[in-house]
C-alpha cells in the first residue's frame, strides 16, 4: 500500500471500486441541470432587494437577529467553548518507576486544564503513596494514589499560556514503594 501525495491539475481523488483503491482521475462530472430562467425571487427575513423578476440582487440585511428562533452562542469564542468541551490530552511512561519522576507536555496554545486523572499499573502498597501534581499553569492540581489504589483524580482548573511546560510530577512517599509498572495521566484541555 502506498500513500498518494499529489494529483495533477484538473484531477480529483476518486475511489475505484474494481481495485478497491483511491487514485487520481480527471473530473468528468458535467452539470446537466444548468440553465433556466429566474421567474420570481422574493427577499425573506434578513434579506434586502425586494422581489426579483429576471435579474437583480438580493443581499443580507443588517445583522440577522438570533432572537428570531436561533439558539446557541452568539460569539466565536462562545461557539468554540460549546464545540470543544473537552480536548483530551495526556501522556504515559511505560517504564517501571520506583523513584520520583515527571512527565512533561509543552502547551501549544493558551487554555485551561481540568478533570486531571492519574493511573499507575501497580498499587503503591500499604502505608505508601504516589503524590501526583500538575504544575506550570496558574494553579497546581494534585491527587494521591495510596495503599491499594491505582488511580486518583484532582478537582479544579488551571490556566496555561502558550509555551508553558505542563509538568506532571510523581513523588513517592513511604519508602520501599512498589514500582509503578507503567503510569500515565489525562485531562481535559480547552483552548481559549
């Protein structure tokens, strides 16, 4: 199987059923429904230009009110917030850790982090724990995995600027801690 990189001018990517593959081919579609005569178009709500017979122009009227039946956000940032309610992020370490360690994620755009979760492959053991903290933003979020537990969740939100290093620090407590047998974290990141 090869990856198609480009098509020539005037070609489109098309599926060929007989070979079960994608490939470049000329655009052979012809619109057979073109032509005709406009007999009458009436400008409706939010449009101006009146009734047109034969030819003319219809334009958008001054801003169309969302109050006339529309719902949802009225700004771009509001629409993004409604659209992206959780961009899942995270990382993992497949190594068997039994000392303090950290995982780092470079923040590409400004945004906020919430629903921070952590998991390890093996419980730390009786009287022992992993204290896990995410830092690098406006606030630190932390939780503790102790005893027979293998996961924890932190509450709260932290804001991050583009270029920050989101650092997840695992700190052991209780000496002679069982190795992690792999670890990882996840969270919701909402771009500003």
